């Protein structure tokens, strides 16, 4: 909460095509407070002209190796979407 204003200002200046939210805390701050990371991960959310991909925090991968494959798939989807957006 203390940093969200700064993050919004930086986002407005940078105007990214894609934001990747690593973990529930980031995703809740950027997308929605009631977000559940296990059900939201891997699904695009579009706010304005920005595509947002929620996914697991890297620390979660260290605690639970079964999350590595979905995390990898999410990052591959980000790469695919970035290529798609750059070709528009």
C-alpha cells in the first residue's frame, strides 16, 4: 500500500506493454484485492492498454517444485504475447 502510488506513477511514465505480477501480494495490489493466485495465474488481465500476467512468486517455486512447470508456462506465454504485441 505504501508503494502503490509510486508504482502507478512509474508505470504511467514507462508505459509497459506487459506487467508480470510475481506472487499474490503483487497481483492483489495491481489487479484486485480478492485475487487468488492459484486460480488467477496464467490468465491475462487487461487494464487500459497494459496486459497483466499474475504468476507464482519465485520463492513459492523453492517451497513447492510442482509450481515450476506452471510458472515456466506463464513466462512462455508472456514471451509469446510480447512478440505478438511487438508485431502489431
